[in-house]
C-alpha cells in the first residue's frame, strides 16, 4: 500500500470523476441510464438485447433466434457480430441484477479503466506519475467518450485500446513469446468488445509496422538475421493467437460478407454500407477544434467554424471530436522541446521513436477519419476511407477514428506536461501549474451541468395493462416502422415489461420486412386481414404519430374494435378472420408512388417476386390482372408461378402511360401454403438517373400498376 499509494490516490480520483461526471447514475443503477432524452434510442435497443439474451438463457431458448419479435417469422441473429467481451459481462450482470444495472456498470467501468490503462501506457513511456494521470484524463474524459456513451455502449468500451498499444510497444522492445501472448490477448479484448475499435487497431498496427520499417531503413544498420527471424515468428504467433480467439465469434459474419448469394442479407445487416454514408459519418477538420455542444458555456457560443459542424444531418455523437486547447498546447510544447533536444543530440533513442510514431499515428488516424474525398482547389482528392470502403464496407463511421487521434494526443500531451513540470523547480509552483492544467482540461471537456441522466423507471400505462394479458397474446405497434428506426427501439425496450410477442422488428432483408411494407398503413382496408394472418390480437396505436382524422378513420374500420384508451396510446382488437389468400410484394419491388398524371405505380427490378399464401387446405383457382410498362426500352417479360413459366411477352416503353400493357392471367392454381410469382426480364435493369438525370439512383426494369387478384 505504501509503495503504490500515489497510484491508489490517482485511481480513486478517476473513480470520483466518473461518478461526478455521470451523476446521479451511481444512485440510479437499476432505474436510469447515462444519456440524453433525445438520443437514447440505441441504448434502448441495447437494453432489449441484454434482456433477450437473459430471457433466452433462463428459458432454454436458442440465443441465435429471437422468436419474440417479427412474429411469426422471428429473427435469426446467428450471423450478427456478437462482441462477446461486451455481451457476456452484460449477461452475467443482468442475471445478477437487471439489464439497466449491467448497462450502467459497464458504462462506468469504461471511464475508469480507460483512464487507468492510459495511465499505465504513459507511465511505461515516461515513468512520470503526474504526466500519466493527465494523459488518463485526456483519453478517458473527452466529450467524444461521453457522447458515445449516451447511445453506443460498445463504442464507449475504449479502455482496451491503450492496453493494446502498450502491448504493441512491449513486444517491439522485448520481443518475447510472452509479449506476443499479451498482444494477442489485448487485441482480442479490443475487437471482441467492439468490432469498430478492433478495425482501428488493425490500421494502427499497420501504421506501426510501416513506421518501424521506415526507422529501420533510416538507421542504415544491418539487422541480425536470426534476431529478425525470431521477431517475425513472434509476430506470426501473436497474429495466429488473435485469429484463433476472434474467428469463431466473427466467422458467420465474415462468411455473409464474402458470399455473393447473401448480398441482400449483408446489406440489410449493415455489413455492406453505401459510400454516401461515409460522407455523412466522417469527420471535418473543424470537428477537432469545435467544443462540444453539450458544454455548459462553449456549447452556447456560435463559433464561425462550427457552422458545418452543427448541420442537423450530422449525428451529434459522431461529430464531437474536440481535442481541447490545453491538450493541444501540451502536445505542441512537448514536441517542440523534444525537437530542440534532438537537434542537439540530447534526446534518447526511445524518445526519437515514440514521439515521432505517435505524431505519425495521430496524422494517419486523422486522414482515415475524413470524408472519402476532399476538395483541394476544386479537385476531389480521395482519402484513405475511400479505398478502405472497398475493403471493409461495413465500417461507415470513419469519424470514429477520432478516438485514435485522441489517444495519440493524450500520449503526446503527457510528454508535454513532463517537459513543462521538469522546468518548474519550486514544489509549490509545480502543484499550482499541474492543478491549473488538470482543472482547465476538466473544464473544457465537461458536459455538465445539467446532469445527463434519463429516468426509465416509469412505464406507460398501456404496457402495464398489456403485461396483465395472457402470455400467448401477439401485438402490433403502430406506426409500424423499420427495425432500425428510433421509435422501434422504444417498442423493444417496453417488451421487457409486457413480454408479449410482436409482429414488429423484422430486419430489412427478410420476408417479414416485406410484410411490414404491405401492412404499415393501419388505415388500409387489407391491413387488418394481414395482421390476422400474422396472429396479432391487439393493435397499439401511438397517438403522437396520428392526427384526429387518422384516429377517426381507424375507429371506423369494422375489422378493428376499440378496447382501451390510454394517455399515450389506443388499443384495438383485430376481429377479422384470416383471409383465404395473403399477397405480399417481396423482392425487387419498390414502394408505391404517385406519378404526375395521378396514377399509382410500383417500380421493380429484373427479378421481382410476389408471395401468395393460400391459407386453405386445398388448391384454389385465381384470376390475376395487372398493368405493366418497361423503363426506357422494350423488354421481354417472363412470368413464373412456383418456378413454372406461365407467360412470356414483350413489354414496351410507351411515351403515353395510358398505353401501358394490361395483362390478364386466368385460372392460376395455387397450392396450399406458399406460392411464388416471379417477374423476370433477361434485358436487366437501367439506372433511372442515367436516363432522366433526376438524381434517382434506383436500378429498375419494369413498372407495375392495378394489381387485381380474384378467387374463382
């Protein structure tokens, strides 16, 4: 205790700051979360995920298939990235207490351990405890870390990054198999806690290797062949151990990404992101110098360089990368002092490697954080993120490389304060200077007051009532929105309370999502019959999404009977019977859109699919009619029923849409259960923008209208 009392005091200081900055979270571990009421939706989804894992474990359900959402289809989660070093601690803590406690505990731990491990990194480099403490503050308590913790628990788990960097430096200096094991362990902890951060550390490591090769070449010294061979072996051991640990958890996700047959699943699961997302979720130079909008003073000042920073289209958590005036001053001061000593040949060889390396790494991470292209004198110049998108298209938030920039700045600033305090001989002045530096850093990084906490202890009465209903009840919540939209995360969160199966929640690439698009408008006549087919008993209509006219229309629907009125929602019961035939527009069909002449059409690709379910126990006969036209040029349309060709025809692209072709197919026989109608054209698709120059990037071949299906 006497030997490490300074470290104990410093670590207690980190804990105190964590409790203060997140206050009153430590007193509301079971009832609230550290967040902002407007931006907590991702956290609600995370809490539901913890609850589902616990529910599956306690009831013996397979955790890779969630049958409580997207009913009756369910959601297969086996190919999702699991991040076990985050998920398993959450599961254990939720079993011990509850999922809110688990979420909050790991939030608090991320701040404390980030500061502690950053302290360890700098102490290894400088042997200066005060400088190491300041480095821990800079890395763990910047506004970026707090804002990520508001809604992205995995992105807040940055604590393993400085430990990995430390292990990388140790391996480079000691070159032992023990250090290789330490490197593999820390890299696995980073990657299995957050795949994004693992990706950043891969880039960081590549930069480390390149920088090392440059320094070797610059030294001009010949390397001992045996020593070099051993070094390569050690690195290969570290890489092999890392792959052995990581691949079992990520293999299915990697297989999905690499399989051409699973492209739709990869896109909708977020494994393949469009390039345009990188422009939205990338850093601007001003982001690193603009104070947080959550700062109690600076956040209210309209700095001129903050105008591009505060565009509503840019997520607040992603655009907050503030480095701080004091950390930047310390960085510049430390680098300048080192440079002067280097010119006089008074600097150590270790310093001559470490300081340039972290300058290089900060610049490298900064480049990777930028938009895919930057305009220089009006010429778009590609940045590293443009090329990395072709290799790793799942990582769209390149701005998160800012975390690596902050890590590098925290190290360089640590060297700066060591230099600064080394020039102050008087102990009292040293205490005053260090206190001022720490106070200034904490002031410019603070996100309080007010305190950022959301109370989740109050449950809307509609969900309390629903919890009292029988367990086999299935519900549908309206508006029925996509599974990654904000309101849907609220539906998921309160499923923890009522524990009823819901039709909501199908991922974008699944058949369940096609059903959602078909039944998303509660006012449509066919919606109730589709809900009946899905097995839904109750419809929860949230009042804030509908006006009085919409509510009156719903009340007038004979297939929906009013059950109960609550302050925030109205409950209806689905009373219509399941229809004999359910029709869903599935693959390659766009949504309905109204054209200039008032007609309603649906664009489709070259392999569009309709799904028809015959709910009877015997075959039925139908007549099927629709109107079709081709985009831009004539095409051959082949129509298949259950893989059997039933019609082949030529479809023209008339200048007057009133001349579009009307198709009538009679006496089609549908077997009980699932039937598939495919519309295939061998001429393929054209991009709308290439022809009309209207910015529409959709690839289409045919447009359909006036679908009519009649049972004979």
